[in-house]
C-alpha cells in the first residue's frame, strides 16, 4: 500500500479487527471466570452441553434417589422397631403357656393366665392395625396386597403373601355347616324344691364345664344353683367360640350349643369333663368321635328329629380365572392371545376347606367333582398348573359365615332354568333341586332368605374377587425401573395364628332355627387357649409358629434395610463420579483461563495503542503540504 493513500486506512481497519477479536475473547474469559463454567451456552461446546445436561439429569436423579432410599430406611425402621415389641409380646404369651402347662395350677389360676393372653392378643392386633408411616398402614397386610370382593356377604379375602395380579369368580359350591350339640337331659324339678337347677342333675357346689373347639379347651364355672338360663348366660359371655341357647320341647328345656364357626375343624367336644357336667346335661358332643350325627338327642322320639348331634362339614368353593389377559399377562403356555383361552382353561378347580377359611394350603390343591357332586377327587393336572402359575398364592379367602348358618348345601342349587351357568364370569353351578337350597329334608328358597328375587339372590353364590400386588416400591436410582420392592408382611393376630375371627353378621342357628335367646355379634374371635393343661401344651407350638412368622418378617426387613444402606453408599459414589465427569466437561480451568485472560488483556492494550497509531498514520501526508 502506498504511503500517500488516505481514503482507506487499511492499517486502522486491520488493527480494529484484531482489537475486536481480542475483545470478544476477553469477554468470554470474563464470563467463564465469573461463572466458573467453560460451557455457558450451546455455542461454547454444542456436543459438550448435550452430554453435560444428560449428566445433570443423572446427578439430580441420584441425589433424589439417595433421599428416597433414606426415607425407605426410615419406613423400614418404623416397622422393624414395632416388631421388637411384638416379639416381646409373643415371648410373654409363650411363657404363660409353659407356666399353664404345669399341672400345679387350678382352672381358676389358668383362667387368670388366659385373661392376660387375651389382652396380649388384642395388643398384637392393635400393633398390626395401628402401626403407620406417613398415614400408611405397615403391618395389617395392606402393604403386601389388596383383595377386593364385590360382595362381602358372600366372600372376602386378605393378602398374606406375594400375589399375582388377577381377577377371579368364586362360587360357593357348598357352605360348611356349623357343629350343633343338643343336651338330651331336660332341666326340670327332680328333687321337689320347686326349682330346676344343676342340683336336679346331681351337681353340688362349684363345678366347671370344659368346652373344646379347634383343639383348644376353655372352662366355664357353674354353681349348683344355676338354672338353664344362668348356664346359657355364662357360656355366651365366656368367648368360647360357641353360642348356647334354650330349646323347649314338649314342655321341657334342653341346652343347645352351636359353634360360632363353620366347618369340620370347629367341632364341639367337652374335654375331660372333670366334674361330669357334660354327661349330666346329656352333651355327647358333635366331634367326629361322638355319636353319629343322625342319632336323635331324645332317643326314640321321631318328633324330635331336628334335635340331633351334628358335626361340622367342609366348605367347597369353585374358582375361575376371569383375568383380562390384555392387562395381566397370565396366558397359559402355547396360547397366542386372549381370544384363544377357553372357559375350561379358565377354571382353576374346586377347593375344599375344613372351615370357612381357605389359606394357601387349601388353595394349592384343586379338586374335580365326581359322582354327581357327591364326592371330589384331586385334579393333579390343574393342581400342577395352578402351582406353576402362581395364581391364588398368597391369598386367604373367607366364606361369610352367615351363609354357613341355616342355608347349608349350595351344591343342590338350581339356576331357575334348564341349564347351569357356564360362561367364565361365573363358575359352573350344578343342577339340583328347583327353587333353592336343600339341607336334609328342609328346602330353602333363596328369595325368601334374602328378600330378593331369585335372579338377585344369585349373589349368594358367585362373587368377583380382584387381587392386586400392593408391595411398597422404593425408587432408588436415577432411571426408570431402578426400584426395590419391599414386603412388610401381615402381622395381625389372625395371620399369626393367635385367633380366628368370625366374619359375618354372626347369626347363629341350631340347625334349623335361630336360637331362641341367642345373641347377634358383629365380631367374635376365638383365641388360643391355655385354660387346660393340654391346651397349654398345644399353645406352646402355636406361639413358636407365631415367633417364627414375626422373625421371618423382621429378618426380611433387616435384609431390605441392609440393601438400602448399601444402595445409599453406591448412590453416593455414583453421584460423586457423575459430578466429577460433568465437571470435566462443563467447568472451567481457572488457572488456564486466567492465563488466557491476562494474554487478552495485554493484546487489548496493545491493540488499542496500535489502533491509535494507525489512525495517526494518514496525518503524515500533511508534511508534504
């Protein structure tokens, strides 16, 4: 460029461009040094920003996962701490059973021990039902799973273990009957004192009647002056699991006793009868070893046919899997889709229980009806398939005991038509007597029993049951599916085997009619008994089993807590490593950036000076003038 050109100061333009670039670099230096970040916007490093933002998502997720795991540990510690108290309670009950099993105690002494056991069982229930974390029940089974029945008048259920999500149609094929025992000796004035009391039956002083049910014996104390109404009142106030009543026949009063629970498991007998009260009352017993159930209580009197000994009978249900396979993939092997599943493949089988309760034990063996529903044989194929599928596992079913009392055998129920219900929404109901249920020689029309039409009354037979897994899921990772599922268990007294609850309105029948002076109870429980030496011996094993259940549940929670604590350690390490990785991408090297900043500062000063010199340069042409 010539020295005399003044229209274009190229030197100044060059100096200005260099100064401008240096200023931009200096601005970036200032931005990075003030923020501490190398990448402040996508233009700084597009690929690095994308990777960094992904890592930030992971880092934030890991940070929250640590808090989730710590909250889970707190929840587990709440439940496990309560189990320590439960252990202490069961140990105390076991000690009482061992104490009662020593035969230097009287019945009165054992009854005092029994009162403590009863209170402790109630306390176990309070712990199981009241223990909460953030208003969530922990030990009542709701944190294991839920079973919802559409008609609790027919059947209800609890989840006691790990379950498969499924829907079922459950049909009560035969409702188990309750054990009925009738005294064959009438209360009447035999000694001429104008009173009908125990003295007329040969009793004197204080005596006791031992009543056995479900393998446990309880004792009721009487006095020689007690009449039949006193006896009924004392029995009914003693929580024996039976209901006493009075039946008048041909002007005479007889003592009647009915098990409050149905099934052959709850047959009534009378222990060792130490004072002979049962013999004096003519109570032979309704257990399997007693007088045959067809024997009349009043020998030879055919008009007293209803007044007879009766052993409890088993309960039979039929279960059909009506699960929507599109929601719950339980399609059997070899079947392509929902439409190929036949009704017969949905039928899981029939199941038999010696009470109205169906536990995993009863629900693991399927039966098939034979000989016109009069007998049942094991269906080995369905039993094997059932166990492989996991269906019905972890569920406890209960048939409402109101069905058991007075209605009896549903196997003879007809569908008011010429054909049985065969679609998979209801289990197949066998043909039988037209119009209702038949029990012995007594026929009951369902419409009369429930004050509904015959069609509406079918709810007595079939009910839909939905079972859902409700175990607690702790999300302990930054990404989808990184969870830990925790089972808190069901530790109510009934699940521990410490009691059996009555489920139903509690209407008690003597076999035909409701007891004349029987009461109605919304809830009755039969507790483990230590009132006799033999019952106390049996109770020791029951308490051992309860201890094992609590120990297993507590050990599970301990394992879960250890796992969560290890997860916290792992998550903290992962968090640290992710932060370090993200830092290497996003953070600025302050020392290096300071060097660049100093360099650009000098260049800015130099560039400014040179721009000034370039601007002065054209003025040299004036020396030629």
